[in-house]
């Protein structure tokens, strides 16, 4: 998606050779009209009529997932990182390591929110090492539901997540795949 | 908003005399079409042409805020609870006590995401003691921006937050105000 690549180049802040901050339009501030354009791109790749539930994880995936949910009138569930006092006691849980927070986190979702007949599209803002998506896939398996695919805004192609998911036969659509981040610029894989 | 009250009665799970869980349509699973209806209600109360930014806090406010943002083509910023490694070093911060997590949390947002000329509508899922909204108001003050009002889905009218905010002259629109939660049912303030 050329417009996304352009915004990453124009607005992204390179923090290191593996981190680019895109707070200004994706992670902390969202541009809703642009998010609808991203949702449209996912609709060109996935058959949204075949999706009964959009699944994401808190926090930065929720905005994009919500707008995709609204665009296609599909319910959305977000998995929490850690259990809060208000959650149901019947949970699907999966431990992962969060590279963002540099610590282990437990993905949690109330069992009754995912049904065995659900056909699930995972939506997230980033794929890097694939830990989060892998955790979501395990939860989908626990629920006996079906994974339709994974849509993400930005994939870090130099990290293992995207390849690892595709090697398992999972349909992964990333709107921009970054091949390299350096002081000389941000370089993308061609579509 | 009668439809919201009806869903709280039909789908809410009373956990105690001050907590009702509404995971199935507001907090963890979202029904996007219903969220658009909630966004429409906010549009009847607030002049959305006078709003330049929607502000919320992670995580459960993000879905409703995103769909309001999309409904009115207004950018949205969500404030984080705690600093992650990817955040800018120039932050507005405010310490609050989270009743959900039973611990102090620090609200954080990168300074460059809120401008002094911004006219801000706060959107959140719940108002209870008003700690979160109060923290957001302090951040808006730090940024030199203007608060237009506060829109929330469910206000716990038996806790102090809503009254405290209105006593300060803040325009608070809650789509449903719960007066009492008991084993005999959930009782609402009349509109």
C-alpha cells in the first residue's frame, strides 16, 4: 500500500535499526479516514463475507481492528494482556514474551466471547517476531475456531514473524513490509 | 439511550453492587453497528464541528473512540497507562489510581500529539470515580488545549465521578446512568 509506505517514510521516527515509531497515525494518534483506506485494502485480499469475528490484542491493534469491524459490520474481540478484576473466570490464556514491554505477558480472553463456529481474521498494527499473533492463533485453536488469516498494517520483514506464519500456511496480508531500517532510510519489500 | 440500557439489562453480568460486566458488546467484544449508534448519540449532544481531537485512554475506551473518530472524521489519540520503550521522551504524564487494576497507574502521551489549539472531546466507556477523566483533563491543561466535553457510554451515577465533573462546569454526556446495581436488577436514572 503505497500511501502507507509514504506515511511511514514521511512521519515515521527511526529509533534504532529495528524500531520505527509511527505514533502520529497508527499507534497512539489515529487518522480514521486513513484507517478506513487500510480496511479497504484488507477487504481486497480477504473475503470478508467469510469472516465472523475480528480478533486483535490490546492496545495498539484495537483502533485498526475497530475500524475494520465497522467497515464490514463484523464483531471484534480484543484479547487482554493480563487479567483484570472485572474479567470472567472462564478464560483462554496464553503466555508470550512482549518485545515492546520487554517482559512476559499473558494473553487472556473470556471463553464465551469466541465460539467454535467462528471464522476469525486477526488484525494487528505490527508483525515483528510474531509472538502476539502466535498467541492469538493458540487461543483460536483452544476455542476450536477457524483462522481465516492475518491482516497487519506494518510487517518487519527482517524479523521472523511473517515468514514463520506463512511457512505454516497462514494467509498473511501486510500492507507494508519493511526490509531494512537504517540511518539512510526505511526500505520496503516491493508488492 | 434506551437501547444501551436494554443491552446492559439483557447482557450485563452483575458482579457486585458496584460492578456490572459488559464485555459482550462494549468492553472486550464490540458490536460495531451499535457503536455507530452510540457515536450518533454523542453527535446529537456535542457540536462535532467544534471538536478537533478525540481523546481516550487505553484499552477499553479505544474502540468507542475510534468509531466516533471515524464517524465524524476527527483524529483520535489514546493516552497510555505506563510508558513503553517505543514512546517519545517528551511526554505529558499524570498519576492516577486505577480501580479496575487496584493500583496506581501513570497516564502518558507524547507531547507532540496534542496541540494548544486542539478542542478536545474525551470519549470513554465508563465513568465511575472519575479518576481517568480527571487525569485526561489535567493532560489537556498541560497541553494548553481546550476541553469541549466528556462523552461516556455508561456512568455509574452512584459513584462520584459524573457529579464531580459536572460541578466543575464540564459538559458530560453519559448514554446511560446507572443509579443502582443490586441482585434485584440494574436501575437507571431517567433521561
